[in-house]
C-alpha cells in the first residue's frame, strides 16, 4: 500500500508506475495545464523509463511528483517538489484538472506538501513561481501561507511569449505548525 499524506478532502501519494497513463495524459493535454504554463510533451515510453531507470534520467534537479487524489481515489492533479539549489531550499509546482478547480483542492494539496516538507526536510524555505497573470494560483499560494516576494521579469516562456513571474515563499518561522497534514488520532472537525 502506498503511503498517503492525508488531508480533509484530498490525499497526496508518490506517483508510481501505475500512474503513467494519467501523467502522460496530463502532460500532453495542453488544456490540462493552465494557459500560464509552458507546453510540453512526453511519450509513455519516456515516462516509464523515469520509473524503471531513475538513475539514468538526467535532470538538473531531482523532482519527486505526487498524485493529488480526492477521497474516493479519483486522480485530480499533481504536485511536485525539488531542490532549487542543492540543499538550499525547496521549490514546489502543482496543477489540478480544470473540472476540479475552484473547490479548494489545490490549496489543500499545497498546505499538505508544505507541512510534509517542513516536517521531513531540514530546509529554511519553500518557494513557488506563478505567472503574474495567474490570479488563481496566487490565491492558492497566499491561502497556503506563502508571501509574494518579488517579480522576475521575462522569467518564463509561455505559449510563444516571454512572461513575468512572481516568486512566492514561506519560511519555517512563518509556518509554525502543520495546517493540513493529519496525524494518527486527529478527528474530523
């Protein structure tokens, strides 16, 4: 059984080989990712290779991807974390399928991830970037305790154009205690 990070409305679990179809579909569907993310494509063979031979995948940073699931097991998105600079701080990225947006699932997933990372990693900060036009993602981050720290001009390439991005961060001292991660013995409110 896969370990879960349990929230009130969603669970997070590490993506596994059985999730490849969902991952490939979400990566290749340009309407799944918001209009504020770069278009990318991958094959099922490449995605499987990442699970079968992770040491042979050459990346600039090790990324751990989780599946966001509703309580009934429906896969509704992904959230990932990676070291932005070796062992200095963590960065997160997330996306929820369009039909499930606006229901608080993204905010809860981000809160779960922040709780998990501050409880399990010796890092001082967690950060995320969002296109300056992406008001929904900005609200998710703010509701999850992140603060806008600045603007990176022409930081991204989105749908054929250079785009500015906001950098958001939360530091350990601001976090204080878990907000969403349920522990044994916790009762539903």
